[in-house]
C-alpha cells in the first residue's frame, strides 16, 4: 500500500508535520517494501489561502491510498475524501514511528475534519 506522511524533513527519521496544508514535505512510502520518495510542498507553506485544498490535490495526484498527518481542516478533508484517500491522525513523532503504528493498526481513520479551516 502506498501512503503519504506530512513531514518536517525528507527522511523517515524526520518528525511528522502536524500541519497538513502547510507541511514542507510529503513522504510517499510503500508499506510493503519500505521504499520512499519525498515531494517538496514548500509552494503551499506560505500560501495566503487554499493550502489544504492544494496539498490535498497534490496528494491525490500521487496515487496513494492514505495520508498520515497531525491535523486536517474541512476543505482538505473534503478534497482527500473525494479522491478516495483515507486520513489517519497521529501525534508528533518520527515518520517511521507513525508508519509502524499505521501498519500495526494503531492509528484510526477519521471521518471528519479535526480542526477548523485556516488552522495554524
């Protein structure tokens, strides 16, 4: 399964970025092989508005099945769910730890946004 994790850096040892739309990096991970690739999301880091929607569209274009992040607003939630991407939330930790929690079934899929729009 291919998933994406919002991250503060480009390595699996990097911390999760709790901000969805304004995350600096998206790390796409194949949970079966452990292979990963990074995608720079810096264009949305300082966006005046629409960062969640744009990041959601970028993730949908990466052909992943799920995203792990810290928080997701209503517009990003709608964008991801419309694309069939499942959303899982986690606390601040290393990307690799979050992926291991996901694989162990310790993260739960959300069915609504957990923060209001324009959350920082």
